[in-house]
């Protein structure tokens, strides 16, 4: 197994795990229950971590996480309404402005 991400909170670690699972990469979160003992135990040993199988999955997982952190996945995810010309997020099926 290879660690591909260390998160600031359990929620972020689980978010990245879920994103990797959606891309077909089996992953697991470690230390998500140790987060609350930070201070008693050195904090760098308590931070939640995302782990995957070594090899191509690890490289692919790291590239997915890197693109999310760089916000690359949302830069060009827009479309223009042909009726009113409004810019819409790719996740919208209809224009938010004119409902076309």
C-alpha cells in the first residue's frame, strides 16, 4: 500500500477516498479516528491519510488528487446557453437563467 494524501481533517480524507473510488481506485482512510488525540500524540502522526495499492493506481490517484487541489477539474466545466448566452456549470442540464 502507498500513502497518496495526508489530510487536515477526516472529512477531507473521506472526500478524497470517495473521489478515488468513483474513479475505480480502491482506497482506504487511516488515522481518521486518531484526529481527536492530537496534542497527546504528535499531530503529524494523527492526521488522516488516504492509501491505495502501489503501482499505476497510486500514480493515477496522485494525479487525480493533484488536479483537484489545483482546481483544474472545474476551470473549463462551463457551457453557454444558445438561447440567452448565459454561462452555466457543466452539471446543469438546463440554463439557470432562461430554463432553456
